C-alpha cells in the first residue's frame, strides 16, 4: 500500500466516523434539546434534509455557559466545525493520493 492511499484511508475513516458521531449526537441530544426548549424540529431523518446544520447552530446558541461545558455539547460544537474540515482534508488527500501514484 502506498503512502497516498494510506493518508486517504485514514482521512476518509476519520470523516465517516465524525459524520456518524455527529448524526448520533444530533438525534440523541440536539433534537430533544430543541424540543424541550419549545423549538419546532422535524422528526428523525427529515431533519437531515438541509436543516441539520441550522438546527445544530440554533441549539448551540440557546445553551448557557454551564450547558456548553457538558461533554456531549462540547463534542457537538467541535464536530460542527471539524466535519467540513475533515471533508476538505479527505478530498485533498484523494487528490494527493492520485498525484503520488500517477493514477
């Protein structure tokens, strides 16, 4: 296995893991948190259709300082920023991999 493919595999695995974790935290923490605060939220998979990021931003904006320090909410805030970065790194590593191998 060449270096480029290894870098791409690691970046892609990190991206997929972050996406799955963000989806789980959205369904387990963000939706119930918004509903408890009286914000209307699409149920289940409907929320993933374009409004996923907006709901997460709204949820994070409604939290007070003590709630932001809870581990699940800290992970939600981190993944809100890191998921697009990991997507860009995955795309860049795919280009890097094809450039190194010449394919």
